[in-house]
């Protein structure tokens, strides 16, 4: 954040402005920051650590420096292991006495510190603070509450992740979908919406929620050029950007870190060099709130992640957390602090794991694409994108070739957003056929943001999203056996659906 960073407090919701801090936590913070050592603490109902029924945690993990390809060797059961430990009564990076006590909503200082160091290393944001979360779902939904009032409009990709976008609907927040292409959100389309916004009908959107790498569901990754344009627009239109980026480290088609001879430095420096810059790293105003998670790079059950934001939002987030979920769980924080500490993998070791993990997912992606080419493409009824990151492919079905495809359904009195084809009906019929044939793929209609003529206007050239919802999302996160089985069944289902239309119930 620059010295002259703008005041962004007008973005806070009524709830965020009115919510009182937990006064007991304030007193506790005062004691901690005073640095006094001999304090008779009779303030809180904190169970004494001698009553915690464990004295050490031993984490046995892959030895990432001994293995050539740690993920492949780990899966094959041939990877050497190493251990690190957390203790209650001996020296370690984060004592179990603290890890399992009531503590600060932003996370334990030791864990916060290793995550801040990691954030500084990869994203180098000026003047940002780290707040621990229970993963990105927790982080994002807290941010929605922090920034949204009933009647507000938020911007997002026109196909977005309903696990997140459904959350604020019941609080009266409405979504505006921005048109996308294979590269994700089209910045010019976002500008059009903001420029033409009729403020007599509602406050102009002030929040943009995006997933910039391996977008869920389309698998698209925003180029650096688009990121820069989007950030400039955020400055121009006073937007905050919620950068939900759980797939950041799963970027494919980058050079392997150990095969970049011209670059000197540590393994982590070489690994980081080719990753696309985050939107947070472009942030000079403090208007990017970035949300990271360990779910996709370690395990979803960690339920641990972190928000990187400017101090104003950090403070408000802590207020929510102190009287809500409270700090994230001790096991996760102990593990992360030891893992990133001197006796653990350290940052270099984590990068070795990430490098190997991304190669593993790249192999899975390539295997799915190969199966698609073998089983689905020859039907001529579907095509697929090649995602540069994440866990999903976006398969487009050519419903125009279906014998029951009906164009021209709209009459002159219909609004610009009313569908003029029966593509949505065909999509759902094909989805049911897939389910009958034991293959589960996600229909794009569950991800599409409903359009409103309020921001589309009366543009007759506009193709309604309901006529463009002709995709299925499939993941390559599973085993090769599962991927092959799924693609064989999807290909056969498509063939039956298009070539035996009498069996289709429309
Ligand atoms: C875009 C996106 N955001 C958030 C999440 C949830 O992440 P977490 O497990 O950290 O809550 C997912 C999980 O699939 C996701 O795809």
C-alpha cells in the first residue's frame, strides 16, 4: 500500500461498522502487548495446559529433499519420510501450551508469522496483514458479510462457484455476472457494466469476487494483462477485489524449477519465478483482499487458510472471528508452524512438494484430455478447453446439432435476457442421461449467474446466458481409472443422446 493509500472504510457493511469488538479479547491483547511477565492472570476461563491430555504431536511426512519426485514416490509408497514434532513441555516452533489455548482470532503469532513470511515471499504485498481462517469458504463468506449490505450488487464471473456465490443471497446481496471467454473475465465487459450502471436502481457494484487461476468452474486463468486492466478498473471505479485463489500453486505448463539453469538462488526462488503475479502483488491501494487455503495443496481437512488484507479489514475480520468461530484449530496451526519452521520442510521444502504436486495434477489433466480425445471428441458433439491451472476442464456440448434443438423461441416482446433456444432444457436432459449412465459431471446451469435486463439493457445482439449454458465441468483430481471410466461413459452417453433422440425425455 502506498503512503497516500485511499481511505476504504466506506466499503464496510452496516454490520461491520456496528459490530462491537469482544471486550475480553481487548483486555487480553492489552496484557500481551504490555510485555509484562509476572502477571497474575485471573481474567479468563482458560483450562490450564497441564490438563491438556497430550504432550507431543509427531508429524511423519515425505522427505522432500531426499525424493526426486516426492508426490509420485509418496503415492507409490517408496518415498523416504522425515518427522517433526510439536511439544507441550519442550522447545519447538509453536508450543502445544499455546496452540491449544484460547487465543487471538487472527491466529497464533508464530503461525501468523510463518504465513506472513510465505505471503511476503510469493506475493510481496506492501503493508498487508495476515488473518488466519478455517479455509477459503470461511474467509470469503466472512468478507461478503464485511462488505455487503442488503440491496448491494457484487460482480463476479458469469459462471461462478455457487459454494460461495449462494452464501450472501439470503442477506440480500445480488450478483452481476461479467462475460467471460477462454481467458476468464473480459475486462472491457466489466467496464461496460460499471459505466452504464443506473444508480437510481441501486448502488454501483463495489466488490468483485474472482478466482484468477484455474477458475471454478471454467478452468480459465487470467493473464497478467487482464489482471492489470482489472486492477486499474478497480481503482477507477473504487472496487474492492476478493481474490479467491486456492489453485494458485497448481499452475501447469511452467518450466520445472530444477531445470531453469539461468536462474540463480534458492529452490523456492526458482519455483516462484515462473508463477503468474497475483492481483494482490499489483495492489498499491489496499483494495485487494486475497484468500489462500491449504485445502488443495495439503488437505481439505486442514480447514486452514488465510486472508491477506490491509489493516482496516484485518481489524474488522478479527472482530468477527473473536465473537464467532474464534481462532482456527490448534492441530493445523501447530502443523503449519513446524512444517514451515527450521526443523520442518521450510519454504524450500514446501516448494519442492508444490512443484511435484503440480506435475502430478498436470499428468492427470493430460490424461483426462487424452481420454477426451479418444472417447468423446470422435463423436463430434463436444469439445474441451485446456486449463492452465486448477482441477477442472470445461466441456462444451454442441447442442445445435441435436435433432430437438430449437432456435428462435423468443418473440419481439421478450426481454434481452429471455432465452431464444432450448439449450438449457437439453443440457439438463443430458445431465439426467449421464446420471442414469453412472457418470457425474456438473451442468453449467448451476454455475451461471442469472442475468437481469437492468445491466444488460435492451441490447438485441446480446446472447442470453441461458442460451450459452452448454457446458459440463469435469475434474481431473481423481484417479486415472476413474477418469477413464468417466470419459468412456460420457462419450457413450453423448452418442446415445444425439443419435437416439426418441429416448430423450424433453
Ligand atoms: C474457488 C473456490 N473457493 C473456495 C473453495 C473452498 O476452499 P476451502 O476448502 O479452503 O474452504 C473451493 C473449493 O473447491 C473453490 O474451488
